[in-house]
């Protein structure tokens, strides 16, 4: 990768955040599997189609897309994180998938040689520094009428998996100041469906549908497993970093107590997660105007 319009996110996902995902990729993908399954069902990938996965991370979703598109199809995974792509390539090799290609690049600037039938993303579009440019580039790499299907988070208050442990932690720490710039990169950058529709319309998409979904996710078999997972999530780490070292054990004990109310011996610790699944089609004039 030689060019990025998103240096802050490049540093983040090629540094500590990327390494954390790689170190715990199997567990993270298992927790998020219901969302990935929902995304792929809505994308309705057909045998023989060409699929672009934006922000493909450690490879779970492009590998699943390859199963849907079959031996006659192709899948390209694009991500800004080299460590995550290294793992994605190893996973694809282990699965014997030679038709899955991974590209280290920025969706805002990366020129792709292929035209795609469908573009998907599981939480990969929220970190664009310039989402209009990125979505416009994606539209231009889709065939006329090509489909976009992305998963993004609903606001924090709608996500039980953040509110429950967050309330316990906030008795000891504080939330970092949110970014005030419109469309600033971050977990909730595309949590407003009206704003997302405006973005996609301006980028050359039509027939935009933002569908709300609430799913139950399992964060661990035991309470300790769930505490570890949630404390190592981006929001969890952000609050923990504001808590004095000698108070952290007490704060995490409070999280464990809160999670005990959401634990049973059969399912483990389960909490609701609220997402948007947004589907759209590329306008024929935009997708035909390729770089």
C-alpha cells in the first residue's frame, strides 16, 4: 500500500487496534457471527458473482462470501490493516480458497481493476475520513445496478452490550470526548440512517433501505470470559484508560456483577446488539463513470 487519505485510521489499524483484533480474531468473529450471517443473507450473493468486501478485516466475511458465490465467482477483500490481512490470507489458504484476493488499500483512494456485482461491509465503512469520496469510489467499482449491503451500529444507547458494562465502568471512569465533526470516523459515524441515506445518495446510490435489527450476541460462556471480551473492546478500553490503576479491579468486578444478570448456564452471557443493515444499488450513470 502506497497511498492513504486516512492516516489516523491507517496508524490505528496497523498498530495496536489491528494487533488486538488479530490476537483475538476467532473469538471476535464468533461473537459477531450473527451479524455477519444477517448481512450476507440481505446481500443475497449469487453463484458466479464478483464480490467486494470493504474493511474485510481478518477475513471472516470474504471467506463466507466465497462460499456463497461458489467456484465460478470471485471475492476481493479490501482493508487498510496489514496485520489483519495477513491473518485473512492465512485463513483463506487454510480453507483452500484461491479465488479470494486481499488488497491492502484505502477505499477512498484504491483503484481496483475489477468491476463488482455486489459490495459488502461488516462495520468497515464507519472509519472513512471522507465517506462521500469512499462511497463514490465504491459505486464506480460496481456494475450498473450493482448492490451495496453494509452493517453499521445503531447509536450507543440502543446497544445493550455497551450500555450494561458501560454503566458499571462509568461509575469509576469517563467516556472520551466524542468527535464533533459531521461524519468523523468512529464506531457510530453511520448510526443515523437519515445521514447515511444522504451520504449514499450523494455518492451515487439509489433504492436505499436502512433496516433496523436487534440481535442477541453471546460474549462468553462464563462471566469472566465476557468481562475480558467487553473490557478489550474499543469502548471498554477507552473508559478503562480513564480509570486509575488501583481502581480497575474494582471497576471490572462491577462489570462482572452487572453481567451476572445476563448469564445462564446454557447460553452464557448474552446481550442485545442493535445494527442497521443498509442496502442500496449503484446508479447506472455513476457506476458507468469509472476512473
